[in-house]
């Protein structure tokens, strides 16, 4: 389990730096159970070891057993992401305007599972909270009637692969023990989600990624201004390892085993489709990886605070007139798009008439400072937080707000 050791680089076990990969492989072979020894001979495990030793930042574990458990966790998460993106698991994007509608853990018409409950009373957003009263391993088990079928988006998909990776990599007993420590599972929101405990350590984008790492591939920064309901502001991706020619590959919901160049092409195409007539001048610079986090089992868990109470009804506010928007500090960006660079969440909710519980994380948001979205009759509202650590439902949070009015207004 993860342990901080200061400013040294590379792998450290029990406080000692590890430099001999051959000796490390031998020690792990002696430690691993017979059923797992074949894993040490895989190219994927070899890349995990080599990239960990090459890290410019410290990657530290209390002992060799904890390091081995993290390898098993990574391999389990990679396997889960492969199954999710290759069609072995029944997972896909939702779209409440066209279908399918969001769901998790049921094929029934109501979309309500005994294992998961919607955080959105209108059932239009892809975010859920674990239902109490069930064994956590039973809740997250990836079979029909449990955590599948899944109709969501890429943040929730990555979070599911974290939980599945723990379950499949370490087994039911260890997963249940960990779940007792990290608490209620969420799928969708990054805030207060125990999945983020396993992605707590930032890592350099300049280092070779370690297979299993979380990586956010961000579309051009202004994507949401022109496509407020778009799905492709970025992709929550996992680094899957190199192919036989040494090319790195990445996977996430809607993207399976893509090189960086092919991943970039996918997001550029989405931008041209969703944001036309706006274009991307420098795709290699404006569409790029912005976040890398190590996938690790922490030594201790930050218990999530109580989940903010959600509104009991869908948003029922409305879009004010253009004159009212301008009187409240909103400036025009385009014919139907207005922006207020600095206001509060409370002022925004009062102006548009929605409850704070109607604020939901936007589709495709990355782990760090995810933007929120609210849709009211006549407008879509995008909320960006000035302080990355601000509570998503704190009325005093300082935010930037972009409003897109429906064209028939």
C-alpha cells in the first residue's frame, strides 16, 4: 500500500530503493501463489516493473506483498477495461435525448437496480450511489443484475474498472475488507467517490506511464462553450501497455486500444462535429493528456463525507431574458451564448431558479476540478469552479458560468 518517502525517484520497498529488476522478478516469483506465477512472465507485468523503476517520482510500498497486490490490482483493472471496451461487458454511452437512457445494474424497464440508486431524481444523469444492505462484492460484481448492463459515460466507466480491478485482482475477501474501509461506492461523480482514493498520487506526464494508470485526454479547452451538452470534452482513459512494436495504447468508454495519435484524431473529429464552425488550429497542442494518476492501493482511506442531499425533483427553473442576463454581469460570446467569468453558485441558482441539488458533474469530466451542468427549460448552464477543491454544491463557491440559450427563444 502506498507510502510517501520524500523526493527520491523510482520504486522503494520498505524504505529501500529497488534497482535490480531481475532480483525483483525473482523475489516476486517466490512470493506469488502458484496460480499467479504465470502473470510474472507476461509482457504487461514486465512493463509495469520497468516503468515503476523508471519513475522520476517515488513509488513506495511498505513491503513486497503490498507491491505484488498493486500489480494484481493493475492487471485486474486492465482486464476489466478490456472487457468493457471490447464488448465482453455490456457497457455503452447513454444519451437521454436520443436513447439509451442511463442505467446501472438492471435490464428492467424501470432502470432501477436493487444494488444502485440514481443520484438524479429525474434519472437523466449517469450517476449512482451504492444501495446499503448488500455485500459490496455482490454490488459490484460485473454480471447482469449487478453492475451491468451499464449505460453511462467515461468517468463512471473508469470508476467501475477500479472496483472490478480490486475484486478480480485481489479476490472477494480482500475486496470486502477494503470496502469496509473506503465506504459507499459511487459511479459517475468524482467528488466524494472512494474510487479516487486509488488514484491519489499525481505522476509526471513526461515519465513512461505504468500500465493501469489513469490518464485524462482533454479536448480543446473551449469545447463546452460551443457544445454544452456534448460528450467529448475529454476522455477518462487507462494506459493499457505497449503493443508488439512498442506503441503505447489507451482505452476508455468509447475508445478501445487506441494509440495517442488515434485517440487525438477521435477527439478532434468530435470537436469538429460538435463545435462547428469552430476549429482546432494545433491538434497536437490543444488536444492532449493533462492528468496522470498512479493506480495504487493506499495505506489508509479518506472516508467520504456525507453525500450532498440532491433535489427531490428535476430542475424547474427557466432561462431569463437576454436583458436580465446582461444586467447580472453576463457578456455575449455568440448569438445565444453568454458568460459570467465570476459569480457564485448561489447567485447562479437564484438567477435560473434551480436547486443546488440539481447540479451534476458534466459528461466526460476529468478527475481534477470537474465542471458541472444544469439544464433548465430554455437553457443549458455550464459551471466551472475557480477553486478546484470547492464543494460542488456549496452556495458560496466562486464559479464561471456559461449559458447557452435555446435558439427558439
